[in-house]
C-alpha cells in the first residue's frame, strides 16, 4: 500500500515521504523553489502530483524543476527553459487527468 506523508526537513518549504511498505522516498519543494524527488523513486508521477497539489494549495508563485520525473512536464503547466530546467507559476500549474472529461 502506498502512502505519502508530509514531514519537516531542513532546507525545504515542504517535504513528503512516499512509502510503498518496503521502501521510502523523499521529495519536496526546497527553500529556493525547486521541486525534487529521489532518483530511485518508482512513483515519481505520484510524488509530482502531490507536490503540485501542495504548491497550488499554498499559492506558491513560482517553481522550478529538472526533467527528471519521467512525464511530460508541459501537461503539468511547466515551460522548458535553458539547461533542461522547467518553470511554472501558480497560474500555469495543473493536475491533468486522462478520464476524457
């Protein structure tokens, strides 16, 4: 069973621990506005969705991330920038779904 729980971590505005019952993976938003997730995490899209939801609920104005999530970041409101970095603002962030509605 998967769980994603928020925890405090130095250097992060917010941080989450995703657990699959055996292993734990950390991701979050750093104080500098950068979304991160452990490279070994097999559930990166779930972590990304969790972090974007938190950013939207907290009205985070701008965030950055690297193309390390294994998904099309444009679907989530990010725009490609120099050096493989992606940026998004509160106005562009999205939680897309594929249900057809």
